[in-house]
């Protein structure tokens, strides 16, 4: 996997300089295809009575593939001893696919401006800075990602803050201050 090769290159650099990796994962988008073993697993699961959730084995297999990929990256960070000094931010670009998912109780889905189309989860893993299992209910926006990354990387972004045409605030204070959650 190219991402893991990139991480190995970063771990091998003698300077220990910070790096930035942006991965726009193709999973959860069309075409909806999954590995044969994942498809077989979820096809059997869909036959069970009382199944809760969507009933598309192909889509479920696709999501399992994405989970496997993200898990591989997190495992590689652990293996290379990069995890303790790495912030991993997982965020979607829009709500669930209307054919395969339900966004209940939210109205709408992907490509819609209703909450079901724009409200997405964000997961942050940053050992020593975030506490596993905590939940923050403060609303943020994708515009907050840039200032967040700048603060995580300890980059002076005052010029960005002064620009009246851009929005966004760093989310870093929410990562450790439970009073803000």
C-alpha cells in the first residue's frame, strides 16, 4: 500500500521532521464494489432475520474495505513508532449515500443540503492529546480543518487568521478540554 510506503519513508528520515499526509479515500463512493470474501460475509449476514441497518452486502463490504485500509495505516503508525507524535483526523465529505444508508433521524443524504447530507462524524486519534472514547457535541465545519492542522503542526498561521475572506477556527482546544465538549 502506497500510504504505508510513505510512512516508512517518513520514519526513516534522520531529521524527524513533521510530515503531512492527506488521504481522500475512494471507498464509500461509486462504483460500489467490495472484495469477494467481504461480499460473501455480508451476503450471509443479510439473510439473518431482524437485520438492523442497510441491507446492501456490496456496500457493507465496501465500507469494511475502508475500515481495513484505515486500520492498516493506524497499525503502520504504531509499528513505526510514529503514532505518539501523529494526529490522525478522519472526516467525511458529506452525509451517507441515500441508496445504501439511512441518516435517521436526520433528513436527507449525500448531495442534499439537509442535515443528513452535510452532518458528518469526525474522529481524532492523537495519543496524549485526545482521550479515547470521549465525545464532543460542538458543531464544526470543514473550514476548521486548515487552522486545526496548522496548530497541530505548530505553524504560525496569523496571516491566514487575518484574511477576512476565509473562515475557520482551530479545533485543537476541543481535543483536550472536556469542559468545551
